[in-house]
């Protein structure tokens, strides 16, 4: 968060010996801490769900073999899996040092990721405006001004979705992106720590440009799709604010780009640039383009603020350029069929939300148009909170209205305590197939595509699992599948009949699921 304010006052005694300076927190430090505390508690009260099982599985594999991890969800080699990012490797090392499991490490990452995000927002806003209250309004706009239908996806930072994805690598990468934009904007405008500099070198010199490039390279390795939006933001700041181009200055920005590429190329766990031609996850991301209005229409309240920035300055305003570039990439994803680019939709809202926050942080008295804009923004925030976001921070026991609550997935600790690490499971449950690998077991057929496993092989495995679970399957078919993939366990929903050759070991009273041993 932003630095505190130092206030000089007449003092005596020990305080006078320290120069008479008393520290006073900024508005963002006060409200940012309260926001961090509230959202961390909201995140902590909700069981992990959705993609958390995948990320917990990654931590478990790195905990077992930090340098040569196996595939996150299958008993296969893991070389080339983009899940083994620097962020994940750090989590794996932490798990090895502490003995914590994958689920615990992912849960603990949430408050830390939120801290990185909030400090990054503070740095980003300070490069946009000196208005102290803009940084306070920015997180409010970012978490409330979405739409009136739930938008739940990794990298979407609405208040509701934060209860599920704070522990994901995407949140950490977005926090780093805000830091990178703040530093890029400071160098492009010739400003460091709020002080106007005479030249582009700054106190960090050329090394500052190299360090900035290393940060962008780290974002690329941690979450490649977030890196797309991060680079678009960097281009917007450099194109919008950089003046007085020279060969030396161009060389410094080239150093930034070159360092980013070098950091990405040198990472030994996977080739991030091989992902550019991989379309295995495009089909699952097509739904990102459905009902865009219902998911995002409240963010359009920032359009007048963005238009005012373009009118007052120029069309080279960084937020205006960032929004235009993001929209072009999202449109390209739709037209080309590479729907994965729709993952940046959440960050496409940032220019709208932050332009509105900057505009409404202007000192009073306000003109009529700004009062109208402020009223509309307040009404939009209330609508967003009451229709979608309120359940994130209002527990069911204190809810007088019946707000929609975050999803509450069942836990599979009851089953995992019987299954050895690395043993293979076949399951027919939607929750189980996404969660059980996070406790250490493997799946016969991974739930998600992964460049470390040929997609045709994954589909063959899915077909074999369906054949095993089919009501018409024979014992010979089931035995062949179990031997092919070294299956030791079945985790079946209450609607599935347990095969005669399987031995029931455990049963869950809440879900009715059964754990049975085979082989």
C-alpha cells in the first residue's frame, strides 16, 4: 500500500531528537488494511473449490519431487507442464520445509496474494494520480462494478470470486502486474517515487529497466494469460507517456523486453512459448464470451471517466490505450476461436474501474456532472453488491435477505486418508475429479488439459474411464482398464453401482459417495 505521511510538528524530548516527525497512515493504508482483513476472513471461511484441487495437486507433486515433479494429476512424467511455475515451485519448497499439504499451502497463499495485489494497486494508482482517495476507491470499484450475474473465473477479482481464487497463481500474477504497470508508468513519465526527474535514467539507472523486465518475465512464467494483459498495459504506458525518444532510451526499453524473454527462456520446468500454439484449452474457455452484458455491464459506468481522460489529455492516455488494446485482444479471441484470450476480460475492466476511481477522488466542490457520475457509481456499486457480491462477506447466519453464497464443495479428506500418495483413482463425481488429486492421489484420466500430456492420450483415458463406469461394462473390461492404468481405488457417487470385484472401504454420509479398493 502507499507510504504513510510524515508530519512535522513542534515537539520536545526524544521526539525532537528524531527530527520531530510523526508517522500518520494514509487513507489507503487504513482502508486497505481493513479491506485485506475483511476479504481474508471471507476467503478463510469458505472451503476451497473449483481449480484449487489442481493447484493443490501441483504443490503435492513438487513436495514429493521438487526438481523432477510428476504430472499434476496422473501417474505420468510432468516435464513441460506450465503449472510448474516459479510461484508453484516456491510453494512446493515451502511445503517440503513445513510438511504442510497442498490444500493447506494453497489456503495460506490467499492472504499473501491479496497483500501483493493491494500493494500493487496502491503503486499503480499513485502513478496515475496524486489524489490520496483514488487508491481507496479503486479496490471498491474493482470488486463491485462487474455485473448482476455471477462471474466466477480464475483472474476475475470481483468480491464474490475472490472468496475462491485468492490462493491461485493468477491473483499473485495480477498483483505483480499492477506493480509492473506502476513502475513502467513511472519510468515512462520520468517519475520515480513521485518526484519528477530530468532524464529517463533515474536512481536505479539501466538496472531498473532490466529489473522491470525480470518482473514481466516472472509474470509470464506464473500466469501466461495475465502476462498478455500485463504487456498490453506496458505498451499503453510507454506509448502514452514516454517522450523524448532517443537511441539510448529505446535501448533501455529493449533491455526490458529482452530481460523478460531471457527470464522466460531460462526457466527449466517448461517452455512457455510452446503454449502459444497450443489450443487444447480453447474449447473450455468459449463460455467466457457468453452473457458478457450480465457479467460486466456495471463496469461501463467508467466509460464517461475514460472518455474525459481522452478528451482532457489525448488519445494517448495510458488507461484509454490499455482499454482499447485489451478489447482488441478479446475480440481476436472470439473471431479466431482462440477463446483462451477471453481470460483477460477481468483485466479489461481495470481501465474503466480505475479511471472512475481517479475521477471521483477529485477534491470538492464537484460540478453537477461529477455529482451525477458519483451518484451513478454509488448506485452501481450498491446494485453489484446486493445482487452478486454481498454473500462473499455476509455469512448465512447473519444474512437477513438470503444473498447468494459462495459455492461450498465437499472435502475429500475422508477418502484421502485411505489412499496412498501416487495411487490411481477412478471417479465419476464432478467434485471428486477436481479435488482428490490435491491430496496426493493420481487420476486415471486428468480433469484438465495439460501440455505435459498429449490431448489425444487424455481423451483416450477419459474414454476408458467411461467404459469402466458404464452400466454395461464387463468384469474383463474393468480389469483391463484397471491394469492399464494401475488403478487401485474407485471413488463413486451414490448413483453408481459398486462393481462386484471392489471392496468398500469408506463411505461419506454427507454426499453418499463410496470409496472402494480394487486390484
